[in-house]
C-alpha cells in the first residue's frame, strides 16, 4: 500500500488540458468534451491537494497561451470546492512581471493580454474571492499594459455590484441578530472597502490610456443602471462624466455621455428636474429654518450680530456669515438629535424641514451641474464625429423628459445639424425634434402630444430663434410635414392663434404656418386660407400697431403661393389682388413713423419679404415695382415737410426698396428666360416624338420633315437659344439700371454714397444707400466697373464703429468677385 505516484494521478489532467486547448467555442467545447475536462481537473484538485501547484502552473500556462481559456478557468474555479484554486491563480497573476511583458513584442505581451480577461471573468462569478485577494492585483494598476488595468477596473465593478446586493440582503436578515456589534463592524469595514474601490474607479477615469478611462466610465454606468451607486457618489460621478466630455478620445466621450444619461434616468430625486421649483423650495425652507432656530443658538446669533454691528470694521459680508453659521449650527444640532426617540413636535417639524432642505439643495446642485455644462454639450453637438453628435442628441431627448431647460436650448442648437452631409445625423436630429417637441415623452415618437401642446411648443421654439436657427427649424418642420407626422389639426390651432392673438404670438403663429407651407403649399394656397392670412398678417391690426414681424411672416407665407392667373371671376385672384395692394403699402412704408428709427429698422425685413412676395404672386411684378418706386418718389419729393430726420429715414427706405427691386428684376428676368428655354426644349422633344411615332407618306409631312432637317442642319434652334441669352444679358446690362426707371435715381444714390462734404451723417441712410449701390453693381458689368473705385473709397472711409456698413461691403465684394471676376481683378490687392 504505497503512495500513489503523482504522474499517474496527474495523467487525466494532462488529457484534460489538451481537451481545453481545443474548446475554442460552444460547438468545439461540446465536440472536445470541454465540460468533462473541467470536471476531471476539479476532481483531481479536490482528491489530490498535493497536485494543486502543478495544476495552477499548467492553468497559468494555458491562460498565457490561449485567448479562449479565461472563461473556462473561471468556471473551473466555481466547480472546485473552496477558494484555494482561485486564490492560487490570483497569487500567480499578482507575481507576473508586467513591465517586461509590456516591452516585449513576443509571447509575454500576448500572454498578459490573454490572462487579463480572467480577472474580470472570475470577479463576475466569484467576487468575494477576488475582493479577498484584491491586494494582490492592485499593484498592477501602476503597470504599463492597459489591458491589465482595464481588467482590474472591470473586476472592481463586478465586486461592487455583488457586494451591494449582499449588503442589502444582510441588512434585511440582521434585524434582531444577537451579534450586533460584530455585524456593525463588518458593515463599517465593508463601507470603507466600497469607498476605497469607488476612489480607485474615479481615479482611473483619468488614466493615461483612453481604453482604461473608457472602461472606468463604463463600469460607473453599469453601477448606475443597477442602482449600486451610493447617493454620496452621484454628484462627484456626474462632475467626472461632464469633465470627460472634453476627452480627446471618441470612445471616452461616448461612455461619458451614456453615463450622464444613466445618471438622469436613475436619479434619486423627483421625476422633474427643472431647477426653478427647487430654488423656490430652498428659499422657502431656509426662511422657515431661520425663523425657527432653537433658543440657545438664536441667543448666540443675536449676540454675535450685536457685536458685529457695534464693530465699525465689520461689513454686510460678516453679518451674512454670522447668519449662515447660525443656520448651519441649527441644522447640525437637529441632525445630531435625529437618533433620539423623545422629540417634541417642534423639534420633529424642524428636523423634517432640515431633511427637506438637504434633499432640495442636493437636487438643485444636481440640476445645476447639467445647466452649467451647456458649453460641453455644445462641443459634442459640433463635433466632427457622428458618434458624439448622436449621443448628445439622445441625451437631450432624455433630458427633456426630466424637464431640464438645457434640453430645449440644446435641441434648438442641434437643428443646425439638419444641414449635415451624413444622413444618420439628420435622421437623429429629426428623431430628437419629434421626441422633444411633438411626441409624448418616452414613447419614441409613436404617441403624439395634443394638438394644442404641439402648436405651443412650435411657437416657443421660433419665438426667440435667430435667423440661422429659423432656417434650420424650417427645414426640420418641412420634412415632418412631408412625412405627415404633424397632424393637420395643429395648423388649424395655429390659424386660430394667428387670427385672435396679438403681438409677437401672432407673428410666431404666421411664421410657423409659412414654414410648414414650404413643404405643403396647400396649407395657405386656397381662397379661404389666403383670406385668413390677409386678415391676420396684413390687416388693420398690422397697420395700427406697426407689427412688422407679423407682416414679414405673412409675406414669407405668400411666397409659397403659386403666381396668380388673371381671372376676375376667381375668388383666389380677387383676394390675391387685395393682398398685393397691402404688400405695396408695406413696401412703400406708408405706415412707418418718420420720427422713429427703430420703426424703420423693423420695417426693412418686412419690406424685403413683401417685395419677394410681390414677385411671387403678381402676374406683372415689374408694373407693381414701378408703382412702389413712384409712390416713394411722390412721398419724398412731393412732401413739404422739412424735418431732416423724417426725410433721412424716407430716403433710407427708398434706397433700400430701389436696390432690392433692381435685384429682383434681374432674378425675374432670368426666371423668364429659363421658362423660354424650357418651352423651346419641350417643343423640340414633341417634334422628335411626333417624328418617331407618326411617320406618314403625305408629301406635306415630308416637306415639314425636310424643313425640320434643314433647321437642325443650320442650327436654328441653337441660334434661338443664343438669341434668348443675348436678350437677357442686354436687359441685365442696359435696361434695369441703364435705361429703366431705376436709372433715374442712380445719380442721387451715387451722390449720397459718395457723401463728399459729409452732408449725410445718418448711419441708417448710409447703410441703406451703400447696400442699394452694391445690389445695382451686381446687375450690370459696366455699372460695376464704373463705380468700383467709389465702393472701395467708402470702405476705406467707413467709421470704425459702423461694423454693419463694412460687413455689407465685404459681402458684396465677394458676390461681385464671383459674378464679374475680371472687373474686380485689378482691385484684388485692396481686398487683401
């Protein structure tokens, strides 16, 4: 009966090792009997402890060599009785020389890469074992291989999740226990351990390697989703996540944004995180506590205040500090008494208010962390990486569900991404727009808000938007209208608001209607709706209140209407004729206050859009334009009023209209020429189709075909097209600013722009006249070449504080360089 030879006992293990080497997947594991191999090794370790070191060495070698062994060895540690195998493996990993492995490009480097996943795999199934031996692994946090640091960070996450669940179970089971002191020590030690592990996680978010930083943020995200993040860690973790939004690695920024979203969804405060109610609550509770401070603290406070007031060196700041110190002392005294059983009613009420103040203050601090981070969120939105943009948009959607004000402002800024070249970003922006302004929260756009609420959201959106934001809103709204996502009843509500509201609300309603009409003209293109638009946007209310915003919005909506056909019996033609008269009155500035500069400044936008609408809906816009210019001439030169201010503003309005009409006439001419070319092309195509399908033997048809062939041979069609282009060039070069009615006023325009003796000192007049000159120069090549020197002279003499004038000239020079490059080439050195 001798001792069994170790070689004989270890023989099954060597076979099992070979079987595990082949278990590279689920199917391969079944084929190679991987489960049986694990059972063989476990039985050997349990029955022959003397072979433990041999088995550990073999398993470490397998971990070092094969990348699929880590989960198998972790499973083996669960099968073996006790913790001895897992402990020995962790001890061997702790002895690894990672410094040499990180510098070696051979087997050691790949070996550490294969061994590291075993740590997190083991922590997932045996977290207590890893926690007991965590001191063996922590030195590797200072090692060079990032994958080892990331594995330790992941294992800490598994430990914290499992220990948090165990701690909660123990709290339920330990009620009425006889060993309370021992249990309390265990809880205290466990709390210290958790604190240390959380400190390690927070430190690793600033690791030198982005992979480890991302792993730490991902672990914190998992802890948050599993409700394992302590309350006292919510604020620091939120601050860390916001700080990591500035990380240089895309992966880290993505995990940071996901962590912020999880913190919002799992916050311990109420469902709504709007900071204003919390601020009101904090002020209310502080006022109550200051009025109910305990007597002994109140006496000490009054004594301190009296001494401070008697001391002349003490100021308001010191008095406020005394008040704050007294309140803090009262709060600390109340919290110290919270464990006592015998509390009076007043003390209980005071303690309840203290707890409420602490809760409201923490909630306010939590929301202010997000509100103060708008710059970081904006950086994510403007990132060149689509992942950053997508995560930021998803965060804003979730933030809107919790009532954070940054959600609406962020989504408004994000609408600029509607012009992105990437389709997925455009779709994500549209999805965010629907979630924030159109759909019920949390329904992913499947359930829409009531029509009144959607209309109100759209009005709030456009009310404070700037020009670029309005363009983005119009693009987003147009796509939603085309997809029929916004219900038609929403526009019925908007029409009602436009008819009944006053001031800015009416202007916003008409503007939203015009945006939607860009995608669906039927919203305004009917006699009934045009009558509503006339009453709401161009009626007596607009004239009486000088509501230029509403007039501008109505003119924008009219640009979605098809050009009117002359038909006196048509209701649509009649209402369009009435609308044209009101547009002419706006363009003439009949309602403007000549003594109010602000009124004229607000009129410019309305006049511009009114002229655009005239060239869209009128059958003969050139005649209407002449009527507008003659009306201005009559008001300016036929008026006996000698007020210099009034004449200056009238002249500024006239020059503005003069330049814009000149530019619109050029565009109208080009539109007509395009129509002629399309008609000629359609005629040619029709002839070709008739020639191919209707060939006959009639001699007359043969003669026509012969004529067509001769025309084609002689190039008469091309000659006709060239003649059309020549006529258009002749009109733009000589007719608009050369021989037309506009040419009668260009000498006066040039004299005002030159301002040789400084006669015209009004900035509004100079800006309007210079802008009109620039528009006229964009029309005619000869006119441009003749007056370029004047334009550069005005730019050189422009006052330093008149930035608008210089900006207009620079923008115009860019347009002129594109339209007439040869004429502008001699002045290129002056531009630079």
